[in-house]
C-alpha cells in the first residue's frame, strides 16, 4: 500500500563495462531512505550488443520489482573518444528505453549538476559524493561500494532535491502544456509558476 506523498526514484549511472543503479524512497520534503544499491557487471560480455541486451533486461527487472515513479539518469559527459561516447550513449538509451517501456518518466542530469546538488561543489570527487550520500541517507560508509552505484544514487537524490524546488509533494508531476509565449505558458500552467 502506497503512503501519501511517497515517491520511489531509480537513479542510473550508465556505463558499458559497469552500470550503476540506486533506488530511494522519498516521503514528503525531507525523508529519504535507501532501498537498494548495486551495479550491472557488463565486462563478461564480449559483444557490445549483448551488453545492451543485459542492460535492458536488468533495468526492466528493477522497474518491475521496485515500481519506481521516476527515473533519474546521469547524462554522459563529452569525451574525446567518439567510439566510447557512442557506446555510452547507446547504454544510456537502452536504459531509458527499458524504463519507458514500463511508462516510467525519465529525467536527465549532468554529472556536474549531480555533484553540486549533493556536495555543494560541481567538481567534487566520486568519493566525496559517496561520503555525502552516506551522511544524507544516514547509511554506513558508502565509499566501500562501487562508485558507479553511488553515482547512480547521487542522480536519484539530485532528482529528489530538484523536485522539491519546483513541485509540492502532494501533487503529481506532469509535463507543462505547450505554449507559444510566456503569457500563454503562465495561463496554461498556473500550478507551475509562482506568483511574486
């Protein structure tokens, strides 16, 4: 039975060798609880397409098991190796498709935004993010976990923080109605614009 104002968020840190995931339960504006944290090991697959299949199937399993309301995924950073970027983009796309196949909305965050939201510093190390998440969630030292998993958890917590900045927890998140101008947007979306 769902609790009023409860939301479950699946965070994903896409990867082609290791994909991290973290799931949190949020209640109201302040209560966040860790449900599960883990990784999908993909190094055992020699074929890139088998890795994509494994990602798709495991994300669907996670969605079916934990029933997240939303997915927060870390956006791939831009590197110099085009082939690596292409493979990472495919991994992200397959993870997104798996969640969307179960009608779970997707939200994407840049790595810098996630770090800034968790630690207050956009250039924080992965270890600093893990340590801060342990403090926020009142968990044991998370730096012993795989950093891909804590990065995914960071995406979920970042999304929780972003949602609390713009949406009252008693309302469901919905897409803004399309508008041709700012005045039309305000008229079409009165619940999304604060009166000053």
